[in-house]
C-alpha cells in the first residue's frame, strides 16, 4: 500500500510550502479586512512550538485562483454576525428550539449510519497562518466567500446528510485562551443554519498554528493540555444545549508526533506516541461528559492515530473510556497519495494521473475491510472524516472514478464517508450548486445500498 503523505515528513514540507504561498497571497489581498470591525479581544497567548504542516488545500487546486473567492467584502447574505448587522443575515438563522434539543434514544452506530454521505466546509473557518483582526478576514482568508444561508441550503439540496466544519480556534483568541466572542458567535450561526437545513454537524479543533507539537515536549505538554481543555470547556458550554445532530470531534490529523516515533524508523517511541494520543482523546471525552446537559449523551468522534487507517487499527490505539458509550472513530483517506494529493511531481513522489487498476481497487477494499473488521464488527462506528482528490493534471474521469469508488467501498462496509471540499473544487459556493452532476449522482447512489 502506498503510504499516506500525512505521515511522511517530505509530504509535510510540501504542505508547509503551500500554506506559506497561500498566506502570502492572502495578506497582500488584505484578507477582506477593509471596513471591517476589529474584533481582536487581546493579545494571543503563545506556546513556542515549531510551525506545523497542515496544508490549506488538499483537494483544491491551489495554483488556480477562483472567481468565487471574493474575500474583499463580506456578502450581505452572510450567516450571522461578521462585521455589522445586515438585512437578510442572522434573521435567516433560527435558534434551536427546546423541542429540537431532545437527545434521541439511538446508538452511535445507528446515528453514524443515518448520516449518509457528508461533506467538509473546507478552507473556511480553519484558515490560518496569517494575521487578521476580523472574523470575516479569517473566514474568507483562504478563498471562500462569506458563508450564506443560500450556500448551506445548496449543500442540503445536493443530498449531503452531514457537514464537517473544521475550525482553527486559535485565530482570534485572548488571554487565558479565551475564544473571541464574535468568532464563536459566527461559527454558531453557521452551525445553526446547517442544522436548520436538516443536515447534522461535526465540529472539531482543526490545525491552527502548530501548537500540537508541544504535546510531545515535556516543558510544553502541560500548557498544551491546558489550552486544549480551555478550548473544549468553552465549546461544550457554548453548544451544550444543542441536540444530538451536533457531534464533537476530538482533533483533526495532528495526533501523531514524529519526534517521539517515526513509523518508518522502527518501534522506538511507538508506545509513548500512542499513549499520548490516547491521553488527549480521554481528556476530550472527560471534558465533554463532565460538562453535563446534552453533552452527557452527545455522540463523539475520536480521532485515530494520524487518522491513518493502518495506524489506527494498531492495537496500541485505544478508544477512550466513555460512561455514555457514544463514540465513533475517525480516519481520513487519501490513498494512494501520489494520486489523491499530487497534481505535479514532488521530491517525495511522482504524480499519478490515473487511478482504477485492479490492484488499486483491491488496496482500497483492503483498507476499508480493515476498518470494518477492527471497528465496525466490534460495535465501534467509523466516520471517514475526509476523503478527496486534487483535480488538476488527471486523466478524464479518473477523479470521479476514484471518489465514487472510495465512497461506495466505505458506505457498503458501514462507514460514513465525508468528502473533503473547498471553494469551487466540487461545489460552487457562489452558485450554491455542485459542479459535476455526474460525480454527485455517483456519490449519492450509495444511499440506495442496503446495509
């Protein structure tokens, strides 16, 4: 099996380069800050850690600017409060009702398998790596227009049952790791609008500046754990009354530390690395359950080791202890990385323009079978929180063939597949419609499968 580059150091250098390039273009463009209100609530606490590697593009063709990425001004239809009150904005987003706040009597397996096919609101609230003093500056900083009710309604009309909303909470953060009130309010208004369109939501802590590496350093671990606890304490309070259509995810892909253990360099440090992730995931569950209210029964998504299938299926990865017994595990799928991530040759691999040989299908089935046997068959639900592909320099039909095959293979085995998407790759946010109807039909066809 071709190794996933998210665990490959050379791949990480590639992601850092992309992030730097995009950040530079964002800063030069002003990040949509003109005439926006300064919402910075104070100086940002810092943990001295090396900048990480999370790239802002993945399935996006970052080299091609998009017409829809008008980030100089928030749209008048924007959901919620970004810079100033606007007609047709927050009034389109109803608050969850008391009746809707009831937690249903269903297992997490039943819940996850009811979600169907999902999609990510990528390159939006997780944009980072540049300085802005406004909520809108970060929301539009990686090319997305300000999110509107029309955009979210369009996702629902496509048939997606769940939207994963990645968030870099460190962007606007004050003393004692306090999340900026307007930033939190903005995310909440988008979550509300997604729920009002009969989609569920997965909300996480996404890569936001590299502080996760500090968990692996003895002199920084306690401070990192405190920051992690502060973030989730605020989120559990802010969303504690939401019903079970909102799911919390412990972290993104950052649950791996090469300075402790490198998968290509033997087993030294492996137990320590897994123990650290297990500790963080347990902290997550303890914080959520301890916050009470609906959080006592909320379905939780626990990130696997590096969200890598093979590494997550390792016996050293442990699901946390949960008094509610309502947890699922998350993995991501960009295999083979030379096809799914590269649109040109790189130092670590040669770009693969096509996909679909018998051997490649077999590798896909082997990976999905691994998740089924290790988790689904043992009663632990699985969400493929990201799967996707770049689209540039690929053989015609190859991307559709790959994405529909991954979606089908995951769904047939009881996993919930969630497409990684950013502005104008698969969904046109300005037009509020899916770009390739044939691809959409292929993805949604899995909903006809009995399981």
